[in-house]
C-alpha cells in the first residue's frame, strides 16, 4: 500500500472530500494526484495533513509499514508455494496460485504472473504445445537485465531449457567468469551448477 492509497482510505473513512481533507495544505488537484500515486507528497505536508485530520502519525506509518511487511511475506509464501507445486509436478496447484495472484493487488503482478507461467511451461511434456510468447518474454526479461546479477542467474537457471545452445553457452560463460571467485556462496553454487 502506498502513502496515497492509505491517505485515501483514511479520508474515505472520515467521509471527507479531498478538498476538506487537504484543507489548503496542498491544492486539491495536487492532493488528488497524491492519492492516485501520480505525485509524491513532502514529509512536512504529510504531517500537516495527518495532524489536521487527527490521524496519529505513529498509527499511519505503522499501517504503512505493516502493509509492506505483509506484502513481502505474501510474496515469499507465493514463491515457496509455486516451487513446492512445481517440484511435485502439480500443475493444478500452480494454476490456482496464478488465479490468486491475478486477483491480488501485489506490486509487479505481471512479473509474478510471467514467472508462474514459466513454471507451467517447464512442466509441459514434449507432446504439449509450448507457449512461445511466454518463453520469449522470459528470455527477453533475462537478456534485458544489463549485467549478470544473482536475479538474472536464478532466472536463467530456472528457465535455461527455453534457450538455444549458443545463448546458454554465452550466459553460462559470463556467469562463471563473474561469480566463480565470488565470496557469495549462493552465486558460487549457481556458477558451479553451470560448470557441470
């Protein structure tokens, strides 16, 4: 949840218009854009609005922080559930998770849906028609990450079967060169996996 979304929630609970809620602290048009996340609000103006509307700053910021924590926990649980379903070859469960994400308000929803579609593609048998659009989107996502990072390396390892031999060799060589002498054990494990 963003600051604008939380402000809007408080305003609506109080039954106030945007003009009444912002009350000359910022213009109504500016405040409207804050609620829509089109403009950022300064700390000074935010504090004035909270004080003007008798909203405890501690409560406001705690709710803002908790929403972020819950979303973070939701994403971690989502990733674990998808991997668990994948390793149990449970396509139905992955499709259920996909529908849940589709209905959610999780940030970067399209990215998570693409990854879920990638796991579904990985489970397809040779006689099933591949979704070339999903495979291309995943390949583009990896190639559009400018440098070999842990994120790129993880994505590549998870979906390397979608690549041609030349691309696999190029990415593998770059990853090994970058991470083989790294102190980061996770990256070393991935590099060692690619060496095999």
